[in-house]
């Protein structure tokens, strides 16, 4: 299993379609971030609550979603 620190919605869609995320674990979180980032055109983040401050400063903690390049 490889940690993904940065994803765009299109990259995440590809991984979701290939079944890389468990339906009862990461899949719903990934799908929610894809939807939010795509709809709001804002970044989103998946991380542990106790790491949120670090994740906001150090972009190598958690999984950061950014908009697809235009």
C-alpha cells in the first residue's frame, strides 16, 4: 500500500474506478473530497484529527486534494 500525499479529483477518480480504496474505509472519504474539491473549487484534506495542525503546515502529512489543472 502506497501513501498518497497529493491528489487531484481526476487522479482520485482513476484510483476509485480501479478499486484501490476499501468501500468501508477510505473510499467514502476519497469520494467526499473529490466531490467537495470539484464542486467548490477548493482544496480538501484527509488526515487524523490529532495531526490537523501539522497537516496544514506540512503538506506531506495527510492526503491533500487540489483542483484539476485547467
